[in-house]
C-alpha cells in the first residue's frame, strides 16, 4: 500500500533549530525538527525581566527572552554508526541556551576480528559522529554548557562544532566542551579507541564587489581547538598517564562583548593562582585579608582537593580556559562555582543555563 504522506528529506540524526524575530522585536523559535537518534526538547521561553533586574539594552533592542533547547539522544548515548548532524541559526539579538540532560555516552564499537598482522593497530568497524553548525547573527548570544562526553571502553567518537559569526561578527559565544575518562566504577580509564573533538569559530562578512548585483562572503578562522586521543596510531599509549591521571579534561571558550567581563574574570583569577615563590613565609601575626581574598584562598583549597588544574589565555578576541580534574564532579563543582560567582551567565540567560553544572 502506498503511503499518502510525502517522504521526508531529512536524514537519520539530522536536526534543525532556528530562531527568528517576530515583528517588531520578539525572538521566537521558528523551526525545531529532529530525526532518530537525535531528539530535541524546547521548554517555554523565559522572560528575564520578570525574574532578574532589567538587563542592559543591546543594539538590536530585542527583549530579554531566552530560548532553551535540550539536545538528547535516544538511550542516553550514541551507538556505533550513529551520526548526528545539527544546524542551529539565531536571529539578531536573540539568546539561546543549549543543554543536555546527562552525559552523552558513547557505546562500545566493534573491533574487527581479523588483522593484517600481529602488530597491526585495532581496526574499528564503525564509530559514531556528531556535527553541529551554528550561525550566530549580530548581537545574538549562545550559551552551550552541556554535560561531558562519556566514551565507554573500545568506543570511537568524532565531533566537530563550527560556530559562524555572521554580519559584522558581533555575536556572543559561551561554549564548554569536555570529556571524562569513561566508567571508572567498571575499571575504565581513558580506555576508548578514538576520541576527536574539533571546535572552530569563523567570522564572516558580506562585502560588495565592483558589480553592484554581486557580493562575496569572506570567512576568517578566528579559533580552532582540537583534542584528539587515538589508539590507532599509538596502540600502547597510556592516556591516563598523559593527562596526569585526571578523570576529566575540558575547554571553555568565551567570545563577544557580552562575555568580556566573564573572560576578564577568568584571566584575573588565573593570575591569582598560587605559584612557587608567591607566598610570603614570614612569622608573626597574620595580616587581615579582605573577604574576596579569603574566599579565593578557600576556593584554591577546594581546587587542590579535587585535583583541579586550569589555565586561561586570550587569543584573537576569544578567551580560552583549559581545565582538568580528578573526576567530573570536581570539574562540575569548580566551573559552576566560577560562573555563578562572576554572574554574567545567570543575569543574561537565567539560572537554568547552569543546569548541567549543578
């Protein structure tokens, strides 16, 4: 029997999130679609003017409405040969929060039983991939703070996330990309076969050519950050030793005027980290210290207890924070505390933006 419905042009794992402006200046979720194994859930948007003090007006004069979309997968993870492709676009001045409801688990991939020689590297039959392309309009802001990727033993996973700042390149980004060692309760510690994560930020602008009816799009690569752990080329490598026995490593990327204060906060706090020769070893009475310094010292003690290491640097208009901890909870606790302490995320996107860091 012939189906009366037209065939869909969407491919498995394909998803679309599109924000547009409803005249005069109201951002709305114009399009939300997905195919298995991807699932997208969009709760009702929130108006920050009803929950927090009024925010500074942005150029687009858009209201303080924040849309939230949860990125999920059926079964809580990706199986071998699962391929997810997500396209996200924002309207000028819109604010979008992307979250998950738990760590994205990467399930075991099948290893070929036959090998060319006894010394050949493992051959992965099928791995899983995830690709996300985000178009950010002028004045728009994206906050992407998901749970960490959790690759199981013998799994293979590749991820590519591309963020295009269109128009004049005045979009704003807060991106967290982190991965944990697997399932330590089952004795797993960086025992997957392959993990690759690539993040790129491009700035594009349209310029008029000599012919008035023609235009060209120029794209400049402003940031490329890649993490690759691959046993296919180093079969005997001990990644646990290479990451200094950390249980989670990650990257936080900040860009745009909206996050300038947050980026400077991380740079300033990094300068205050304890360093050799930085402490005054003098006997006598302890000097009175300010509350902020006392709080910072207490945080440093907690970081040491969690085995947390981190660094921050500015590069080509972005601030990059690299961090690692003994386990995911320690990193979650530190990053959530830092973002809450500075305050930009909560006042701009609402406290729900930090859901994955609680």
